[in-house]
C-alpha cells in the first residue's frame, strides 16, 4: 500500500525569510518503496523548508504543486529511461511542467528520489544516509528553479547552493 502525505505549504519566518510569506503550494510525498525506512514526517518538514529556499530563487513564479516520489533502483530506472533516455538507476530526476490551458499559471513539478541509492552507496566522510537523501531532495528542488548541471562549473555551483541550503535546514 502506498502512503500519501499531502500538505499545503506556506512558510512564514521572522529571520530566515525576513518576515515574507512564501506563497502556499501543494506538496505531496509518495513512498513507492518499502525496503528502506523513511521518516515521512521529517522528510515532509525538510521538503517544506527546501521548497521555501528554492522559491526564493524564482521571484515572480508561483509554485503551485510539487510531487515527491520515493523510489528504489528498480522503480527509478524506467523513469530514467522514459524521461532522460538513460539506462539504469540514478539518484534523482526532476520533471517540471508548464501549466495547461485554463489552469492557473505557476510551477508544477515532480521530484523522483532514489532512497536505495541514498542508503546504499558509500557516503562522504561523516555523512549520514539521511543527509544524502536530503541532498538528493535539495538537488531536485534546485532543478525545479531552472538550475542546470550540464557542465562541471554549473554542477559545482548547484552543489555549493544545495549544501548551503542543507546547512540552513538540517
């Protein structure tokens, strides 16, 4: 059975966001894998905070809906093939969608996160599985802002930003 967590996300903070209200959006997390334990409540809280940081990079863009899918290698491989035409598993895939005619304008997207990879790959020194999973989520949100990691320089810039976000939210 797939468990769903749905929340309207609106973040208001006195110091981190200088008392600004980030527009509410629909945020969903669906766990499609059962092998690796995930604290969904903590992950949802983390996703809210990362979404707020990502939204600040896209002024004037209303974030409408983001769906986060938690998968394993077997679950992400066909998505990798279908979306990116790559064979095999990967850590995270982000898909951003344009609004349909008649739909309110704004950002909609999906972030496919490979929990198995976060929990199984050798980690950086003093780096937990949860931090690796958080990094994958931050990377997905960074792509939703339009960031691209097609070059080594762009990839390094994204990684610096994502680590800065993680220092703020973890």
